């Protein structure tokens, strides 16, 4: 028994979407790694109550991880309806 043509087309589009997302994620991770590797010097971080120094790659990595965390939290807010 064969599948209807529209079902096959939908599955191909879903697979293409997954591949596109994976490629985008790999490109973003590669850009973050390249930026981190290229910026190995110490930088000064200013806080409200003082300052500190840290390697720039740590600052870039921490900012990337923070961005991922905020994005995940925004996407998965409790009480948010997907349909409304």
C-alpha cells in the first residue's frame, strides 16, 4: 500500500527543515568557536559594584550560552498556548 503523494511531500519538507536547522546550528557554533579562538586576550568587565578581567573567549562563550538559555526560556514559557 503506497502513501498519498501529499504525505510524502510533507515528509520531504519536514526532513529539509531539519537539515536546514542543523546546518544553521553548525554554522552558528562554528562562528562562536572561531570568534572565541581568535580572541584570546584578557578583557576588562565592568560591573555595577566593580570590575574584573577574563579571557575574551570566556566572555564570548558565556554570552553565547546565556543567549541560548534566554532563547530556550522564552520559547518554553509556562502558560503560553501554541495556538492562541
